[in-house]
C-alpha cells in the first residue's frame, strides 16, 4: 500500500511529517491509535484552516474505524468526507476509493443488522 507521503503537496514541513506518522499507524493496523490521532486534526481545525487535510482526516478516521470493526462510524466518516468533497473532480482516485468504501460499510451494516 502506497501512502504517498512524498506526493503529498497540500502541506509541508512538520504537518506533513505528522500526517505520515498518522498514516503509518493505519498501515500498522493500529486502528484505535490512528483514530485518536486523526481525531486530533478534527478537534483543532483552525490549524489546517481550509486545506484538504481537514477533509482527508475524516477519510482516514473512517479507515481507522474500519480497522476497529466499527462499520457505522466508518460509514459516517466516509460520508462526511464525500460531503466535503462533493464538488471535487470525480476522477480523483482517493474519491473513487472512498465512494466504494461507503458502499462496503453500508453492506456490512446491513449484514450485522440482519444477523
């Protein structure tokens, strides 16, 4: 899995380093630790202002919840990301992936509710 830290152009310096560290928690399947770190971004939105990193924090938080097996929170966070990026170019790969993730999370929720 390529986390794309070198291709990250939305921020530079210490913010980028912290973002890559948070993403590495996801790669290491440390869902609860990753969720706590991405929640910090959402709790301090004034730091990122209107940069895409704020919206991407919802996406990454959804992925952290998925690692924890919480499909309800996963779906909620992915949907929030999609709402924030509703006017984005539909061909952006991360946007396409998140749309697929919402569908998968909703399908999992139905299975849990029926079972």
